C-alpha cells in the first residue's frame, strides 16, 4: 500500500488515526513566480529562536528540556493553528501506530471519533466491540477521558488517551441529546478486529447488505456478496451504511459502480481553486443499475459512506432513510517526514455529483426516521422497518 499517494475519506480514528499527506510549495525564482502559498517576504523566525534559546538558558529544570519534543511541539502548534481537525502532525510513535491501525486490527475500545462543531464526538462504535457493548452511540459527545477534559484536545490526542492494552479500562464522560446530564461509561479495552460486511435475505426477495467499513478488502468482499445475490432470487436491495465511518476512495468508487452506468459521476474532488476539479466516475455498467434500492444512513455514516449515498441519490434518485449523516467530506493524504514522523493535511473537499458539499453539511435523509432510547433498549429497528416497507413498494 503506497500511503503517500493513497486517498482516504475516513474521519477514521479506529481509536487510532487517519492518514493524509502534505504538499509543499517550492520557490522557483522570487522575481518570476508569484507563489500564493509561499510565506510573506518579511516573515521573521527570530521570535521562535529567541524563545527557544531563552528556554535553553533559563528554564529551571534542564532535565525536562527534550529538544526533539520542543521541535515536534512547535510543528504541532503550527498545524493546529489552521483549525482543521483532520490536518495533523504525527510523531514517529504516532506514525507507527497508524501503520498498525490501517491493518484493521489493534487494541482499544473500537469506536471512531471526530470533531463536530468543535466538540469531540463519537462517529460510530464498531460492530461487536467493547465500545458498542458498553452502550456508546453515534453522536455521543465525549466531555472527559478519565479526569481530562476534551475541550482543548485534538482528535489524535484523544485517541492516544483512549487507546491502550487489552484488559485495561478507560472511563469516558459522555453527553447524549436525550440526556439532561452527562454520564460516565467505563469500558475495558480489547483486541479490535474491524468487520467488513454481512448479507441477509429479508421478505424472500430483498437482499439486506450491511457495509461496516470501506477497508482494503471491502471491494472484494462486496463483489463476492453481489455475485451471490445475482445468482439468487432476490430482486431488491437495502444498503445499510449506518455507523459506517468511511475508508478508501477507490473502494467507494468500485462499490458505487455496481449500481451505476459506466461513466456516471460518483464524486467530485474540489481543490478550492488551487487546480481544476477532478471527477471520479463509475468504471462499469453495474449489474444492479436497474435494481430497486434504498439506503440507510445515520449520524455515524461518514466520508465514503456519504459519497456512495450521495452518488446513488444524485444519479438514480435512490431514497436515503434514517438520520442526517456526519458530514465528513474532505480528502487527506499522508506524507512521510524525516525521522519517521509524518504529516497529514486536508487537500480537498468531496462534492456529490450535483456539486453539493458534504463537509460540515452531511446528507439529509429523504425519509427521516429516528431511533429512540427505547428502540435501542428493546432491540427495535424502525429505520430498517421503514426501509423494508418502502422497498416493497418499488
């Protein structure tokens, strides 16, 4: 997997990290080229060095002067000043942890987190994980990790605090829309294996496809499942993207292509005027392009899920059922830096085929169906019930 050129959609922190990459401007003759991203000519770094030397000379406890950590902190501060929760500097330790996480197996609690309106929010608890079993839900706001408030934490800092070895515990203070006051939830960490998909037959002729994540094997798993459906008697499809936080762009493109005609736009990469927009299109005449289909979404549907749902709605008028999606539609790339560090940077936003922005907006369902506390407690699923009702009439 070649990370520097691989594009990711995830808000994706499998109590881990997401990737992204850094592109740098190059000076090519100051008098001939006007560089929009180059620093001002009068930019003065003397304040940085003045502060650095003052610490070096005067700080009372010289044993705490870890110079590499000072430099790492300065870079992190520079990146944080952009105010983008998905643009982050990773130390060598954090970069190594990402390499472990991208395999889909790690130790933690099994939830994905991100920033929503400046608050640390659970995007989705993963299927069958300690986080799901402990009762965490999409949309829960994390106020404290142990005794540490999350107000000033980046997502990556929060990830570092929540993750830990199998068998250890962490207490999260969370607030849910339905609650009047926050609650503490204790969860025991474990080895987390991220699931990909499952298929069930509903009402004899409806294929229910639950896609958990757009990981490296999802396209092959999806193809295997779709071929079984083609060889069976099912004629309609419910695609469940609830609590699916995203993954690889090319996987989303491959899966969308099963339901579209060749050449139809799946998503548009908008670079904010830095260069021309790029269109990603269906790569085949999808075998299911004429099948009736509905899609389930909720607050945990993010990134690649939103791209897939938006593509099928814009191109085919497919109905989205459930709750408003998370709204994570930016692209990140990963750039390896000296000494094992890395930098992820948001380089573009994703648009639906009709040009609608996803980031911080999300997708509104065509048919809104909310899950209540009682629904969760009693194991009811009115969203799926509505999807079955709607697709039976198509």
